[in-house]
C-alpha cells in the first residue's frame, strides 16, 4: 500500500513539475495500470463470488505488514453461527424481550472479497433464522478477518431482517450485504 502511494506521489510531482508526461511516468516508475498484475482467483471459492477488479500484487492484503490471507471460516461453520446466536440472544434478552434464535436454514455465501484483494477480506453470507416464537427471518452477515479481539482473529457482523430496531443496516438489512447483491 505504501509503495503504491509513494509511486502515485512521485508520478504526481513529476507530472506537475512538467518533467514527464503521465504515460512516461507510468513507464519510468512502475508498471502501467493496464498491464497484468497476476490477478488470480482464490482457490476453493466459487468464481462468481470474488471481485474481478485488477489489484497490483504489492497492494494486496496478503502483502501488508500484518498479512490478511482471506482464510476465513465458512458461512455454515458452527463457530460463526454460534457467535451470531450468542450475540442475538444476549441483545434480545437485555433490551427487547424474550426472542431467542433456535435454528438456521438455507445458509449460503453471497460474496467473498467483493471489493477486491486490497481490502480487508470479508465473506458475506445469508440464510434464514428460526426464532422461539415460530417465525423465520432472513439473516445477513459477514465474516471479517482481523477485526476480532485486538485484531487477532475474525469476527461476525450480522443483521436479522425485521429485527434491526436501531436501523443500523436499514433498509431491511440491505447494508449488511455486499453492494451488487443489494
């Protein structure tokens, strides 16, 4: 990230000073942004769920000082669903009433790194959650790398449709989903 910023600053200064044109600066200070940067898909994931945006190799999350490799638990992982259940049940008991999460169904991924390889790796998922009153609601959540306790582990950001009382992800939990799938 710092290399790309330094390269951009050098190119900008050179262009403003009139010493070189933008195309000559691209050639002199690094690869042209139209050339290949080794963009490949992450193995083991459905190609339609990853970003197709080209990212220079040195700008990828894997090449940072604290690398982020995108090794996240799956959508249906018991630890992920357990964290959602724990936080949901705690919130409902403390603030809103007797609702409790009892089961999940139709869990599926809807995006993996949808904004590109230079952002914090996230896996977006959706499914249905059964509550103890017999109702089913859509649940949208993302598993995010290095955003857990002290940045050492993954965590889950979630929203249950119809129960987003603070409207944190309004309208109807759409802001908890990746952009194109909204």
